[in-house]
């Protein structure tokens, strides 16, 4: 036991390296999608870590267990990558007794959990912002009507595209806030409370909404909705004037008050949670390497003519007919992201009723042609609109679930 304590740093680093090597593909994929965010969070954890009186061992272990349980059951590699990130923080805390709540929030910010939550809300947020702009400008500009993100001014249509949400700067704002908080902690040699960090994050979110609101107003006033130098310059100026400068002003009212805890190095190095975390992460790493059978066509409604379909990948089955285009996918695919990624502009997204079941209806546009896309999750011939609900069914009942997306140039329902 004495020998283990003597070489605990080397043993912990060796274990971490072995787990990272075992998950090489997942780690490389996670870094490829968010290299800057991951590196920034790690650096922030190293420079902003402080000794805390609250024992984080079992809290971090609980986080890792929940994430790995979901990853183990659903083979969600991005969640497993997040668990590996938290496991790294867990080892660092166990060895140094230092923890940074600010960096911990940044790690969650650049995780698939936040990305999924964010992606499913962007269209609704953008439509709400556009409607707010319409209410503001309708008495000053000849805006005849608004449809989703389309403004009709003097019989001309002005479309606010996906980038104009400015929500791509959402993470940048929170990262800037995290940097300011960490800088203030180092300057004062004291720690912010969790409540202070939460309030500052809420302030940043509010400033982000304000920044995007004025960004859309400016773009409409200048009739600049095409992505060009002026378009991006307006976005950066709004980000600077309505988010960065106010943050620099309000940070003066947030003063860290908590003193850094004083402990011996062995106080947090408890073997039981460390061994438990290693077993959990190792078990999931081995399980997630196995090929997962999606069974997308299992018990599929016979109205879908699968004989005319082709497999695009193991997770996507495509059926093309003269009337409509049908995709049958795994639930992890978000149609809104897929369509915007191929150049479509989302005009409106809403929930409608079809045969007494709720589904999503999306109006979108590409090359001046309007399309109607309908999608829903399906399990046991029942339709769902909530990703969380369908994943819980898959998680606890291990039933076959799929996403169905039908698209055409005319209304199907």
C-alpha cells in the first residue's frame, strides 16, 4: 500500500494513457469535432484548479456512472468521450485535490449533451427572436408579414439564415466568461461560489440573446442577409458591443469570497471510488467496441416499400419515390441538422397532429424551392416527438426505435 501511494501519480497517468489508447478512435473523433473547446477546458482546469473543501470524489463518480451506463446501453460514443474527460478530471482531483467548477462547466459546454440540447432548440430560438424583431420594426419599416424567419418588406423577402442566429457565438461568449471568472479568481486568490458562477452564466446567456436580437435588427435595416464580409462584421461587432463589453462591466460586481481549502495530499486519494471509476470506464470501453445492431427495418409499417430503398449507411435507409423522399434513421440523427448541413434554410418548424399523433412539420427552402418535411420517432407503431422519451424507451426496455423523415415539395399531411 505504501508503494502504491509513493508512485500514485505514475500509476494514475499510466492507467489514463491505457484507457485513452483503448479508446483511440473515440478520443480522436471527439477532439476533431471540438479540439479548441476541449483543449481550452483542460488548460482552464489546470490553471484554474483550486483546493476545495467539498469532496468531489463521489459526485464525479456519480456523473461518470450515469454517462457510462447510457453509453454502455446505447453505444453513444460521444457520451463515452465525455465520461473519459470527466475521468481525467477525477484522477487530477484525486492526485492534487484541486478542482475548477468553471472548467467543469466548460467541459459540459463542449460535450455532446450540450450540442444535442442546443441543436434541438436553435430553430425555435431563432423563430422567437425573429418574431421579436418583427414586433419592434413593424411600426418603422413597411413589413407586410413574417413567416418563420422570412420578413416581407416592400414585396421583397428577406431571409434570416441559420448563421444569423449568432448562436454559433453562444459558446464563445461562455468561454470568454469562463476566462474572466478564472482570471478574477487568480487575481483575488479566492474562489467564486457555485451560485455566483451560475448567475454569471445566466447573465452571459441573457447578453447573448440581446446580442443576437440586435444583430438581426441591424442585418434587416441594412438588408444584409447574405453571408459576406459585412454580414460577419456585423455579427462580430454585436458580439463585442452587446456581450464582451457588458461582461467586462458586470464582472466588477462579482467578487470571489471563498478561501481555498487546506488539506493534506492524501485526503482525497480514496481507493474505492478510483477503482470503481476505472472498472466502469474499462467495461464501457470494451462494450462500446462491439458492433451495435440497429434493426431499423424491424416491424416496419408495410406501407413503406423497402424494395425501392437503399442503405446509405448502417444508420440510414433511403426510399425515393416520385411523390416523396423517405429516410429511416437511427434516433441520433437530427433532420434539422442534416437539412441545414446540405444547404437548406429552415423557415419554420412546428408540431402538428397526424392521425391523433403528434409529429414535426418543417418548412424549408433551397434554390427558391419550398419543401415540406415531416419527421417523428417510431417505436411499436407509435409516434413520438421527444428524443429524450424515445431514448429512455431504448435505454430501459431495449426496444427497436427509429426516426422517420418524409420530404416533398407539397404538403403531405
